[in-house]
């Protein structure tokens, strides 16, 4: 029998908590191991229950970023997902630097949230596409600032460039493989090489870097 995904969620809005509880309880491959409304509760849950995935807001009592930093340092096995209304680029950047695996905007459908949680649980980082689009528009406004360009430490091969372009479009490894007639395992191998060459930690940072390169252009 496949192990269930152990999940916890924290938000200071009771309606949001109720909605999450209803959505998650209906899935046979999920088990809720904690929920609450404050940073203290979230950190305590992470330390006591070590959930596979934890959802929490960036704006909640005790501070969502403080939650992320504390849990990422003390409970690194817990994959954190920010579920928030904030599209502020500063919040997105700070969250990613704090160690979160996902940054998702509230208002998405229940099935889509479940899909994202499963993706994150499998080890793939995720940022809502609309946020990436917003960040790209900001980068476009800075196009004239040449010091904002990114210097690649290694040149990517044609195949790696193709894969990176699909990553920037939000495609997962399986979907990229279908586009390029490659196995998912092969795409995953390419991603490992791409992350190393770009000197980034995950596919979200790689996607943002790719978008930045497209808008501003390489050196």
C-alpha cells in the first residue's frame, strides 16, 4: 500500500482552514496531521509531527517568513508551501530564500491545489504561473539596466536550452518528456545538469532565470 502524504496547514482565517480541511479530507492519499492559526502552532507541529508537506500563509500571526526560516532550519524534511494572496515580488523572493518549495496564490481550485501538493511532495518546486508572469513584467521594465543580466557560468547545450524553455513555461518533467520524446527519467537527469550549470537550487529559480534571460538577454 502506498504511504499517505502527511500534510498540515495553518492560516488565521477560519473559513480558509475549514475549506482546506474539507478538500484534503476527501482524498484517500492524504492524512492531516496538524492545523492551526499561528506561527507557534505551525512550528510545534513541524517539530512534533514532521509532516511531508505544510501549507501556510505568508501573512499570519507570528509571521509566515519566520515560520519558513525556522522550519527549514530545524525540520528540513518538511516541504513548505506558501498559500497566500500576496503577489509582492519581495515576498516571493524572501519565501524562496527561506526554503519554501512552493508559492501558491489563494483562489485556486481544490483539484489544482491537490495537484500542486502532490508535485511538491515528489520534490518539485512550484510557483503560480501568474506570479512568474508578474516578475517577468518587472524585469522587462528594467531591461535597460545591463547590470541586471545574468551571467551563465556554463553554456547550456541546445537540448538543455529546449528543456529550460519548457520549464519556464511551467511544464513538469513528464510533460517536457512528451514534448521532446524523452523519458521522464532522462528529463530529470537533464534538469540536474541544468541546475548545476545555472547554479540555482531548484526548477523555480531556473524558470525565473530563464524568463529573465529571455526578457533582458544574455551578456
